[in-house]
C-alpha cells in the first residue's frame, strides 16, 4: 500500500468522523465530500498499481458527477431547512412533526 492510499483511507476516516459526530447539517455535507475525495483517491491509486488507469479514471469521473448532483440537492435541502428552522442543527430537525 502506498502513501497515497493511506492518505485516501485517512480522508475517508476523517469524513466518516465528521459525518457521524457532527450535529450541523453543513458540516455533515462537508464530511460526505471529504469521504468521497478519499474514495476517489483510493480508486486512482488502485488503478495506477494494477495498470488499469483508464478504468479507474472513468469510475472517478462518474463518481464526481454523481457527487455534484448529490451535493447540489443536499445543499438545497440545507438552505430550505435553514429558512424553515433558522438553524442548521440536526436536533432542530428532529423536533419537526409532519
């Protein structure tokens, strides 16, 4: 395992911690993005080590496109939640009934 793969795994772990431990919606979205960058880095490293760089790049580009759509939807939901609750706290969203 190269140092780049270790960095990718480290990014994934940091993003996972940010996703699990935070109560702010914006920090949650940022944690998901950090996790995605770690996965992308590991894909690129694996493609370079196995000699299938073109396939790895195709997978990463597809992941980036999917992530862009996901982040756009997530941020629109964060903005809507902020307008409704005047807060970005997940605890405030748990109090909603409907």
